[in-house]
C-alpha cells in the first residue's frame, strides 16, 4: 500500500513500526516492549532533577569529578552538546552494541538529505515491499510493493562520512542481526547531524499520538499509535528523538532536549528495562543543563572592507566564516568575553572569494576561547598595464 512520505516520517518516529520505503530508502522496525508507563517517567524525571539540583551547588569541581557523581546504570552512555559537539559525559561510549530501532536515526537523516537535494518530496507516495510486509515487530499493517536494499549501503557510507568508527549497519530496521552494531558515541554523532541540519525533525518526533486510517483492498480500518518515547510527554525540555529495544540490544534511546538555548543529546544503550533507559537519559540531560551555558555572539555584525594592493579594486568586501558559539561548563561570567579583530592590510592582489584575510578572536579572562576567520566576499583581479593607464588618465582629467 502507498502512503505519503510525510506521514511515513511521523509514523517511524511515533513508535517502532514497520513502514514503507521510497526508492533507495527502506524503513523497518523492531519489536518494542512497552513497559514504561507515564507514571514511571514522571517519577524518573523528578528523581533525576533532585540529583541535578544538588550537583548545581558546586561549580568548581572538575569535569571528571562531576562525571563520577553522575549515576548511570546502563553499560554505555554519552551526553553531547549539539551545537559544538562537546562531550559532557561518557561511559563506555565506543563499544559496539546492537542499537535496535535507534538505527532509524540514520534512516531519517538520509530521508531529509534526499528531500533537501530535491530527490524526493514530502508529498511523494511510498510503497512497502514483500520483505517489509513480512517482518515482525510493531506494524502499521501495510501491504506489499517494491523496495530497494541498496539503502543499507548508503547508510554505511554516510556513517563513514560522519566519522562513526564503530558502526556497521546490516539492515534498515534495527532487528537483531549478526554484525549490525553501533556505539553510543556514533549514535550521538548521527543524531547531532540530524537535529542541527534538519530541525524540522521535531515536527515528527514530538507527535504523542496519531490516528491512522488504513485503506487496502480488504477495506478501511482506523487505529491509533502512541509514541514510545515517553520523554516527549513527561520531560518538559524534550525535543525527541528515537527509542529502540530488542532481545539483544535491550533498551536504547537517543534523547534530545533543549533548555535556555542549550540543546543536548543523551544516548543510552543496553539498559536493563525501559524505566532505567528513561531514568538514565533524564539524569544525563539534567546534569548537562545544570553544567552548561552557551554564548553566542549576537553582535558579530559584518567585518569592514580590507585594503587591496595591486588590484583592479582598492578594497575587497569581507564576511565572517561562521557565527561564534562557545560552550562553558565552569560557571564563568560570559559577560566578560571580549573579542579582537585582526586583518592583514593591505592584501596583495589577486584575491579570490573565500581567501582568509584575518581572524576575529574571542577571549575570556585573558585566555583565547575561539575564533572565526574573516574571508574575502568576492574576487579582486590583479591590475595590469591597461588598468594603471586608465587610472592615470582619470587622475589627469581631474
């Protein structure tokens, strides 16, 4: 049976489902044990918050000391700040383990990248395959059609590009299979790429419940789906992202949340049960929010033009290579951040667009904390004899 791609995106993130695929993009799911109740998550959030309140009382402890005081029961976990990629906590984060349906973070990433390239659109109809229709796990009861297994190769290629060194995908669904492995760090890397480059993913993973009208050759029925990520409803800062569980993977989650402009990614792998999975995620998120403050230069502006020597133009326009963001975990006064612009003037022609002309450097308490490059905004060709002749004639006429 065919469905619109936008609906498929929502369903994949709503629960561990078996879903259809667009050309080169297949989406399956594994079985999810729904043992976490809403009351459990509320209790988990409250308990974790109490622990974080105590941690916030000390801002002079080292990062190592703070991490030692953070109790995570799962064997593998990591906490990452999304904008900078800074790792705030890790526990056996590089051991390769079965990821269950958290696998589909990569599926979602490839889908959004294909949409961005214009290869597919949210209005495209997608068709399930015989293979997908025969799989176990949670389902949305689609009938069979076409699918292409080449998608797994694309998943592994993208994982390599993102530096996911301990990842090898065997399938698109996360069902237990020999060699289908990834690590907490690698899950954080692909989650970061997804939420920072494609923030519209929130429109789908924050759906709590959805009613589905299912029309096939056998007739029309309606059924409801509930998001397996209980944090979406019970943790006030939650923004996503993906749960998963199988017999081998146990209970996993890539949990994202945002507070006061700080966006965090907490990955939990191989928790013993769903309650522990969410408890560990909330513990890490609260720990991170208690430690982090983010500085963004809201007054960066635009650099002034730079003088050019020996060019057809006397000046070249300039731009900053990027905005500046700094993550602090020490409790420093970020109002004390200072910046200094340094450019090489004049620069010699020819100048090519994108050439580095200088740097804007940021300091806190006299120490450099980062910088952004100042780049040429345009080309300036080297002046030749005709250019100098024209310039001389112009001065003579004046």
